[in-house]
C-alpha cells in the first residue's frame, strides 16, 4: 500500500464547501468520486488538511489517500487530473510515508483574504473579492492586527458551530497589503478555527472604517464572546493559500 | 422623449450571448427585462453597438434606449444597476441626442483576446482565458498580424453564419503583448464580422506554433475561403473592450 499526498487548487464558487454533505456538490465528494473511477469502482477516502466553507477557494489545499494501484509517480498527476472536474486543479503529487497525515502533521497554514474597494463592484471579481466600498484607515487596521498576533484564545473569533474544544491558536503574522483598488490580508498561523479568518477580516474592516477603535481588539479577545467581534466577511474573498509540513 | 446611452461590462460566462434567443439567458433579455421593471411594465427595446457570442465578455459594450421617464441624469446609473443581475455592471450613463445610434454611429471598436500559456490550466482563469499550452514564436505571429492590418475583404475570417453581405473591413492595429504566462491580443478596427476576432486569433496561434508560415496570411485573405483560415478560438477568451464614437 502506498500513501499519496496531493496538492490542489480549486475555485470554490460552485461548491457547497469541502466536506461531503447530503446535498450539493462538494470538493471532497468530487475528488473521492474521481479517485473511485480511477480505482475501478473501489471507494477511496481522502483526508484533507482541513475543511473550507462554501464559496471559499484554495490555491494550495492538501489531502492524502491510500492506494494499492501501481501507477508510476510521474503518472499520478495526470491520472488524477483526468478524473477531476475543471474547477479542481492538481498542482503536485508525491508519495509519502504511511505515517504522514494531511491534518495532524500540519505545521502552519496561510490564508489570504481579498477585498475590492472603489465605488462599483467589478463583475469579473465578484466571485473572488469581497466588495467593500468604504474609506479605510490602513494604519488603524495594522495597529489592530498587531494585537491579534501571538497565542490567544480565539473564542470571540470563532463560529459557535465549531466542534473544537480548545480555542487557543497562534497567529505568526498578519500582513495587510494595498494593491491598486484591492486590499489583501495574509494570515499565517498554526491553525485556524471555524470562520476565524473571516471574522478577523470583518472585525479589522470595521476598525478600518472607524466603527471600532484599534485598542478594542484586546477586550474583544478577553471577552471570549463571539458577539463582541465584527461581522463574518463573506466566504468568496477567502483563499486557503498554503499548508506547510515539516518535510 | 429622451435617448439614453449606457456603457456596461458583463461577464459572459453564464449567458447564451448578447442577442435575445428563444431559449437561454441573454444579456439583451436581462437588460430589457430590467428596464421594463424600471418603466413599470412598459417594454423598452435596447440597441447595442453589436452582438457578442456565447461566453464572450465585455469591458465596454454600449447600447441606447428611449424613455419618457423623468429621472435626473445622475440617478440613472443606480436606477439601471438596481434592476440588473450581478454579472452586468453599469459603467456610464449619458443623455444623448435623439439622432445618436449605438450601432450606426460606431467609429471604431477594440477587442482584446487573452491566452493562458504554461503547462496547466489555472482554475481561476478558466472562464476568461484560452488555455493554449504550446511553444509559440511571437515574432512569427507579429509578422503574420502585420499582413492583416489595413483594409481587406475578410471573408476567410468570417463565420458562414453571418448576415452581412459586405465583408470588407479595416483593421487599424493589432498588438500582441506578452505578460507573465499570458498572451494578450488587441485589435482595433472600424468593425468586425461574426467570429472574426476569434478566427484571427486561432490562425495567429497556429502561425505561432509553426503549423503555418507567416507569409501564408495574404493567400488566406485572397482565397476568400473560410476553410483556408485557422480554427475559431473559443469565446471565453474574448472581451469587447471599447466602442468609440465621434463625440
């Protein structure tokens, strides 16, 4: 038996999120269906680094699966791509040790969130950028984001629907980059709770708009109360950018 | 009665082209439906600079319509946007003379065509770029394109389905621009026949790939035979970029 690690990009627009659901098209279901075809009808279960929500995209999601198929490594890439739909793209395929686990072995993850500013929503970016047509103080947003870096209990920035008990996570860095009419947020951390990046972005945007003071952030963290943080920015501006492992 | 000139962008992905069809969602139908709603049920017919095919996008399509509604000019923009779907964006609204006609008064048009190169198709560009993973000689393509500039009978570069008798058109300029892993074609001319830009691009790409010699182009033009030109590049790489009028 071989364990195969696979890195994919996907356009989340036409998916009902990553995880298999009773209804709706999901990324996991499409990949497992494709692999089952490749394995001549044998079911293949995949294990991903984590889920992504409805409309959320990936530039570097990672999953693994086990196989008895004897395909040379260099052929796996095309073999998998052939059985996937056009909105899932295989980026890399590797054979890994049978000990490797896509979720448990994650060392860090990077998420990026993109905002389109300006007066009118650009039709060509409507599925990939959160349109937020307000004046923003980047300085205040950076000041607020600096208080989020480090190890904190992120209960206030987590959806109540989470199944995780431990809400302590470490954010290694937050960058806020202005590019033409866009704002790009880059979050690197050891892990992120459900909706965490989207609530962080929603809250930082409210700071940028002047609806909250940058100093408030520490109080919000301390309160451990989701009601105290800002709105959940929509899924379609979010990209799971990279998942890092030790080797 | 007032004549209103309106400039719009649209993402052609989910449209069955511009012109109203018995079946399928079209840009004209969506706009006329919206304007009818705005006019409290009265039908409003629009006249565009020309049609665009299925999957073809626009960054600057122009149409006009006549109205008895007494809306101040500065309110028209939002009034129209409100009744349009999210994949059609109003860019500009002007009141024009009752003599103005969006199609007959066109002085020149610009189309741009985008190609994605490289080994793998990028999922995020699949609806907006023609994926063409072949080695290309840009030099040969430029040489071939230079022979297309000027006034010619473009019968060889026109779909048989056209309803136009006169196939003589003038191309003012063709630019071919390399940008990272993309190739961008810019065509400016006094008008373009059905599928003309797509057949020009298909033929130029075949020259770039070495399947045709640059010198062949004049023979293809002379032959007045669609069979002699190259393939029709797909609609989703094409953008109606700008329509120019005298005033």
